[in-house]
């Protein structure tokens, strides 16, 4: 592999010592925002396309890749298709942030926004999937990676967890935000295949349908899914933590304030999940938190005080540092 694609993977891992200075466990973060497309989904995109280019199913200049994505996978695919000169159509919905759409278009992707929700579920995802099927049937030499069912998606994450294992002296818990189940499944598969004892904690949104019926809606894209993906299997996770959107926001704001890491919503959800299980983690354990993307794409939402107040009320005290409050008096 050459060019920018050769920089996908091998992302940095850093110790978080300021998130909780009294922590009895060591906490490390795998910063997937350092992938060239800005997220963990670069790995899945590369694995799913590279294999098909190798076996001749995808032919630069002739094939069209078509996928439904709320953003990060779309950006990863757009980047790889641009590199190889492959046409790419991404089907998104109105919840997709405008910047993500602009980035995909900047890479040369065609972006189609579905506008109606599915009349049965009230969700956009079934409508997006139907539109992808229509496009695949109507365009010759079309290929849909289908991240929700493609075994190459989890396979991409064997390296994610292997890199964590290589970087740390021991590993007891790995926390992964979950949507397609690619990260969760890939990490769990690798650990079990190598008979490694680390536990996998899956982090989902409260309003998601992956691990059970949704509880309310969800506003933050990234983690969570409105339909259980085919890649889901019982027992992949040792523990499942479902996080309210507000707790994901608090996690993000604390990360920015204490660790100077501007991370996306699912990273905040992972931080919040660690808080939930912390008392059950034996002292001296090593925890790895996988941070899937960066915060710049959430400046209008998670990091916008007006947006947060509009949806959750007056909640800034939840992340304000005590010394900052004193300074503002
Ligand atoms: C920001 C973010 N976090 C978490 C996930 C979940 O990852 P996976 O699809 O591997 O379950 C995604 C997937 O798109 C994502 O974009």
C-alpha cells in the first residue's frame, strides 16, 4: 500500500492521568482520530475495499461503490475511492452533519440525502438501506460494502486491538463504542482467538436498538444503531453500558477540560461508561478506551453551549471545573 492510505492504523495510544487523578486503575486512550480520514472507520473502509480491489471485484475507473453512512465510514470510503479513482455514492440522512457531507464531496463523492423516515419504525436507516439497494440494482458494476454485515469490517479491528496489546504492558478491559458492531466484534474475536483474558465493554447509546429496545431518542451520531446489525452476536461483549446523550456530552467536555483532547461524542460516551463500571474494576487494572473520532465535527452540537442548553437545559455545572468556577466569580 502506498500514499496516504499507508497511514491508516497504528494510531497513538496515550495515558490519561488527569481525567481522574485519584484513579485506582490505569487508563489509556487509543486516538483513532489520527487516521487520515479522521476516524476509526478508515480501517473498516480500507479493509472492505482493498480486498475487493485485490480480487478484481472492484475496478478503478469502472466500478461504483455505494454505501449508507452517517459520516465517518462515508469519509473513509470517499478517501479510498478518491485515491483509487473509483466512483462513490454515499446515502445519508438529515441527521448527518453538514461538515461530514462537505468533506465527502471534497473527496469527490456523490452524496444523496434521504428526507423521509420509515413509516413503520420512524427511523431513517431503513430508508437509506432501501435507497442503497435501488442504486446497486440500477448501476452496473456497483458494489455495496454493507458495513453492517461484512466480515471484513470486524476483521479491520484485529489490528486495532493488537496495536493496543503491543503498546501496553497488560490489558484488562477494552471499551469500544458500538454501531455496526465492527469494532466490538473485531476486538472480541481477536482476544478470544488468542485466548487473552481482557474483557470487552461495549458502549452503546440509550436510544439505540443494538442490545435491546431503545430507551428514548438519540441526537449524537456515531455510536448506536436503530436496527440491530447482522454483525451483532450474543456474548461478544463481556459488559454492555448504554449511555444517555447528556452523559456522552459531559464525557466529551471533561476530556477537553482535563486531558485537552477534543473528541467526538462516542469517545465521551466511552468516558462516561468507564465512570459507570469503575467501582467494579479491580484496583491496578489497565483499561484501554478506544476514541473513534475527533471533536471538530461536533463543534455545532456537543461543544456548542446553546445547542446543549436547547436540548438538555442548564447543565454546564456538570463539567465545569471547580477552579474555573472560582475564576469566573
Ligand atoms: C464516531 C463513531 N464512534 C463509534 C462508531 C462505532 O463503530 P462500529 O461501527 O465499529 O461499531 C462509529 C461508527 O461509525 C463512529 O462513527
